[in-house]
C-alpha cells in the first residue's frame, strides 16, 4: 500500500556556485491530490521537479517518492512515477502506438502489458483515431497528449508535470486542461503535482496548492484555504442596470457583508461565511428588489498569491 504522503521533500537545497535555487525546502503532498506548484520565475519550481525526477542532483536534503529517497535510490524511487518535464521530445517518424511500444520496452514492460496499456491510454488521451499516424504530422497540442499518455504508460501512482500547457495556443491549452481533468477523475490512486504560471489553470484543476518563493515554501494546503486566507469570499452580483449609491448602501448593511462596491453594472461584494451564507445573501438581495439576476463567486487566487509573494520578500 502506498504512503498517505507519496511525495515528501525535507530540507532540500540546490546551489549553483554562490546562487541558491532551492533553500532548505520542505513540504509534503497528500495521496490522491492534484497539487499546483506555484511561484514566480526563479522561485525554484522547475529545479525542485527536476530533482524529484532525477534530472538534477540536490546539494543536500531528501526528496522522497513513495517513501524512497530519489537522491539516493533514483531507479527504485521512480518505478511508479510518470513525468512530463520541460518540452517533450519524440522521434517524429514514429506513431503513437510505436512510441508507447518503444517507451514501454525502455521501462521494462513486456509486450502484452504494452499492448493492453496502449489501447487504454490512447482512449484516455483521446488519440485512438491518430494511433497509427506519424507524430511529425501532429500539432504541439496533440504531441502534448502523447506526452501525457507516455507518463501514464506504467500505471504510475504519481505524475509530475512541469508547466504542461506552456507554449500551447488557447485551444491546445483548453484541450490539455480537459485531458488532465479526465485523467484526474478517471484514474484510481493517482497523485499529481503540476507547476504552472497560470492561476486560472491551477484554480480549475488543483485541490491543493504549494507556493514557493526564493527557494522556500511559503504555503502548502488546500486550494480553498489559499484563496480564502482572511476568511472572506469575493462575490460578484450581476445587475440589470447600474446600481445607485443607495443600493450599494443597502447591500453593505446586510448580515455577513463586509463591503460592497460598484463595479461597472455589477456589485463587488466581500462576505464572510459558507455556502449557506451565500444562499441567504442572494435571498436577502432579492428581497431588496434592486434588479439583481445572478450572484457568483470570483476567484481570489491572484490577490492571495500576490500578497504572499510580497510578504515573503
């Protein structure tokens, strides 16, 4: 049985001469979570993932996968791990089916295992109809699907992704996110760690967030807690017309409302409370008869991210 913390980093450090890229970094990743690794350029995200996948050697510290320290026993630690780190490169004269066969043999799978897994993965990454076409004819987004497919080939319980939508056009990004959602929802016992610069992507995909800056961990926990650090939730109230100052004042006076401001035709509301409080708020606003037709929660990830980065400098 796999550990409840399939990824654990303890006192990790990576130095390049006088420059410290990762500075006594420690955090753990919960089993079956989808964790977004966030941080500005130069924070140490890619360095950390490269150490986890044995592409870089740590200066000191531990990086454990399923309880095995990859810095000491890399082959054993990476047995049940799939990765897509940096831009994936393929032999473009091969087909997806041939690519999976080639990679399967490299990682020690037998022909029967490769054949069985290949058909399942091709369906999972929505590439069955392209299984026998050469990769050289594929778009970058289609190749990214094959990269995700090869990461699943040995039925891993951990997948490590370094900016999986980087360099893709909007359609390719949307398709890759959809694919990752499908993998997350339809693969048993799978823990995913994904670095990204795109906050909306992390908000859409991840249930956990680890934020690092200057090589140090500054947050590690539930995504809902990250976006709601001060206990407040930001709601957008859609209005049929520009609200008057009296309307703003009436909404501000409602129970659990901390502030309300005009935002174009809408009202930007900060409240404190759970989903029941939100439902009650909408009912109270309807009673005011102010021309409101929708209430939705706004992503507060960006504001929290910037606050953390500023405070960690």
